[in-house]
C-alpha cells in the first residue's frame, strides 16, 4: 500500500505517542516494519544544507569572528555565540560534510 506524506506523518506521530519500539508498533498496526523504520529515519534525519544562526536581539558578538576553512569552504563564526548556537552550526557542518 502507498501512503501519502500526511498519512506517514500521522503514523509516526501516533507511534511516538505510543512509547513502543518502531518495529513492534509497525507489526501491531499492519505496517511493514522495514518500511516504517525507513519512514522514521527519513523523518528524523536533518535536512542537509546551510544553517544560519542569527544573534539574539540585543546581543552582539564581541570581538570579531572565527574563520574555519576546509578546502573551498569558509565559515565565519561570530565570537560570543552561545553553546547552543555553536552546537547548531557544528551539527549543520556534520550533515553538510
């Protein structure tokens, strides 16, 4: 059976609320476990691409920028980012590279 994006999202949301393992949930609901696990992985996988972090209103980075280079890729990171903002940048790099 072919499911729409909306139906897949409905199944995944219901599974998350169930607290069950994806494989068991799929079997209990008549879904093919391998297919359902694939939906879950696709749903939770971060989209590749550019991650933009903007400073919080009223807070300006202090003292310049940090430059990270890898090949032709150059990344300028404002000094003074919070650890959460820096984590987001690094996660975006992990996905992109």
